[in-house]
C-alpha cells in the first residue's frame, strides 16, 4: 500500500480555463480520510461535449487509499443550464454551443469538491462519399442538352455537416457548368465534369461527358390518349381539345387555365398543379420531348416556361423523370432532351413555370415524344 510522508504535501489545483479561479489550495495530510476529488479522463480541466450528446462524469477520490464510513454522495450543479444540464448521477447533456462551470460537491464529505469547465460544441460530420448513378459517369448527350447534376447526386453520410459541392468542367467550350451544378452541352466534343466536396474532406467524383449532334425520330402517336388535369375552357377558334395536342395541326392547341386564374367559366386555384397525362397504349423507350407552339399566336405569355416530367407503367404511380426543365417560349419549336433514355407507357407533363402576370391560359400546340440517335 502506498505510504505518504509525515510532512504536508501542498498541491495547487490549477483550473486552466476562464471562469475558474486558482485561489484555493488543497493540503494533503498523512491520513486515510477522503481529502479531495478529481475528474477523470479530461485534459486541462475541460470537459468537451457535443450539442445533443451526453458525457458521463467519472470521479476519483484522493488519497487513493482513502477509507469511507459511508459512500460519498455527490451534488452536481450546472453553472448555466442553457449551455448544459447534468443529472444527479453526473450525466452531462449538451444544450447549446458555449462554456459554463460544473460544480461538484459531496453532501456527506465537505472536503470533496471540485469544479471544471464544460465546453459545448457542435459535432461536424465530413463527407465520406459522393454518389451518382453509373450512367452519368460516362454519358453521351446531344448539343443543347441541359442537366441539373445537383439532383442526380447523393452524399454520404446523410447527416454530413457541409453538403455544398463544387463543380468544374475540363472543357468549358464543350460543356459549361454553373455553381449550382447545371450543365449545358454547347458543341461537339468531350469534357470531364468534376464534382467535389467543399468541406475539406477531399472527396470527389468525375463524369465524362461526350457531346454530339443528334438525329431525332418521333414516335408514332396513333391511338394515344391525352388526359388533362382540369376542364378545358371552350375556345372554338383554336379547337381547344385534348386531342389537339397530338393532331399535327399547328393552328390548334390544348389550352389550360393557369393556377390562380379563371377563364371562360373555368377556375384553377393557385395551389393546384396543371398537367396532362398521355397514355401511349404500350411501354415505349424515349429520351426527348418535342415542343411546338401554335403559329397563329406568338405571344410568349401564353406559352409554358418550364416542365416537370414523370413516367408510369400503371397510370397511377408516377416516377420522376426530370423536374423543372427550362422551356424556350420564344422559339416556335424545340426539344427537351432527357439525360438518359427511359421506358414508360404513361407520361405526365406538369407545367412548372409560366408567365404569372399576363394571360389566363397556358397553350401548347403539339407534343412529340421520341428517341434520338448519334
């Protein structure tokens, strides 16, 4: 058993942190009486805890060979319960970022007391993996194609503290990319798009993008059925009908009332989606939509500015194909290229953007669906 000398050992307990003074001195005598306590497993008398997490305080009594008449009972006091709380068993819970003093006293051994700083910080989680479907790692797309890469990526872990990504293109004359991750194919060629974590973890992935001119082939629309989400206002001058969307006549169109508007006895509330579903009667493979506006009216406020596309094989459950594709209302016709080929029987086209200030209807003359070849 360890023996203590007969003279007094004077030891200053230095609390190396703000808020704690160094005035008190603890003197040890050659006795087996409990004389002081210390907090185990901490450095510089600071207890580090993360917000929303817990820490169990462990104590040691000095001298090591102290003898007790009764087990020591402890009282734990938080200097600021907005920073941390502590249970009567010494379990600290981090509440908010900051520092506060922890006081510990024995209720049956007055000499057993100590104090420490509890430092509460937020836990950070680094990005461990950036994930994108393999089909985007080596992708061939048509000139003019726009893809929002930010919607194609998953980051692991899900609770990563900083999920912001950086994007770059090795050949910006072929493929441009914005800070938000939207790429645009500008001309024939190849480029490597690099997607990097910005949290200092050095994680990244690279995607090879090849850009080519494409040949577009529309599908045969015979037997297709168009189902609009709302009643269509009567307008004989444009033969407003669902079937006008696939009749091949650019003088006719399908006209639908905009959300938050009324026209010719039809009202659509502002919170409703306006869309149509096309039943192609069988599953078909396609990778673009062809948009055509009627020739007898060139007012852009009557044309859709953006689309979200969904697919289904049962007509009830729809999967996202691509959301918020940007339209070209100034052009009489154009293609909405999909990033990859998909196969569905039903396609749901939701108007996602339109002129909200002028005009009460959204009009579309023709919708073609097809597959392109390079």
